[in-house]
């Protein structure tokens, strides 16, 4: 059965009140739609540990620093609802924009430190948009657990931080990145790749995996990073926003790998920005 779609906060709260009264736990999976197996894996993880599961679909204008990116972002609500059928979610919350940002909305949440580097340095305002909408979705759904992908690792760490700092009583659960067979991390943005770009896209993950092997053999980023960057560009990527080794918790920059380290990359392929990260 396709889960019901709710578009208003009042309707959402009427439903969650019934579940709460019955003593049922609630899991939430925040998404921007254009769902793929990565999103569905989060819904399944929620299904395993929560009595009720809400998937939210909201293309949050505040986290787009580029108006064209917002305009071009894929919107596939009908297909999304059909894809979610197999996961057994209970409700799809697709709030109208005024249910999130009513007239007069004037609050912005800023998480300092963790937002300064990586995507935060390249996409001004992006993480403020994320950090503003996520607590709203937590509070609107009153969820006990929230499921986020490691695919957006920096986002996951920021969400953990803000939930802790704001005393929001929710457990933030990180879930592994789901990949295509050729290694490309699944992403809604992959839909925007041309057939030709799609052929080159997996090279980003391939270079990262090779680089990880070198780091684990004792090499330093200052020794092997430039060659890896050159390989990404030679494969047809136009620009690299970053290819960096960082600590997986505080995201501090590293030169050599250590327990908990991760490799992070963001690069442009024919106008599409792809990001990825792996444990190093
Ligand atoms: P998005 O719709 O891109 O905002 O993503 C919604 C959630 O799905 C976020 O928590 C993402 O980290 C997660 N996600 C996106 N792609 C993947 C993937 N390939 N594997 C696992 N989770 C993912």
C-alpha cells in the first residue's frame, strides 16, 4: 500500500498524536525527494527499529546557494511515493512551503566550526539552511530517531551537533553510503548527469579508494594528493572543490591517516557537483 501523503503540520500532528497515545515510537527520514536506493535504505533502517516511520520530502530553498541548482533539482513526488511502498513507511510528509517557512519566519540556526570547511566553505549559507530546517522537521514530527546517510557526512556531524546543543530529544542514526555497482555513490543529482558524464562519474570513488590504499600504506596527503587530483581532472571532471583527509568527528584536517579518519571529495562534472567520502 502506498503510504498516505500529508502536506500540513496540523495533519501531521493529528497523526503523530494518535501514535504517541498508543505508546508507539517514531522514526523520521528527512529527504529532498528524487528517491533512490540510498534513501530507501534509510527508510528500511527506520522500519527495523521504530514502530512508525515518517519520510519527509521537502526541497528546502534555504539550503540552495545557487538559484539554478534549486530550479533544476529533480522533483519526482509520484515516483517517490511508489518507491517507498516496498519499505513499509507509514506516512510521507511533503509540507507545503508555508508549513516550514510561514510568513514572518525570521530564525536561522548556525552551527559554528563544523560548517567552516569542505562543503561549508564552498557553498555559503548551505549548512545554515540545513541546520534551520532539520530541527523544524525533528520538532514537527516529534520523532524519537532520525536517520541520515553517511553520504553527506559533514551534514551528519552537523545534525548530531545541533541536536545535542539544542537538547532535542532525538537519536541521530548514521547509515552507510549506498553505491551503484560501479562504485558511484547514489545521489539525486546523478539524474542530472548526461550519459557521457555518467560513464566518468565513478572515477571519483575509484581514485578515492586508490588514495586510501596509499594512505593506509603510510603515504601522506602532501605526497600523494596532487596525483589523485590530477587523475580526477584527467578523467573529465572540470573542477575539484576539495579532496581532503579529515578526522571523522571534528573534521580537522589531517595529512596522514589515523583511526576514524575519512577522505572527502567534491568535484564538478559537466555542471553537476558530486560529493563522496569514505573511511580512510
Ligand atoms: P537528500 O535527499 O539528498 O537531501 O538526502 C536525504 C538523506 O539521504 C540524507 O540523509 C542523505 O545523506 C541520504 N542519502 C543520500 N544519498 C545516499 C546514499 N547514496 N546512501 C545513503 N544515504 C544517502
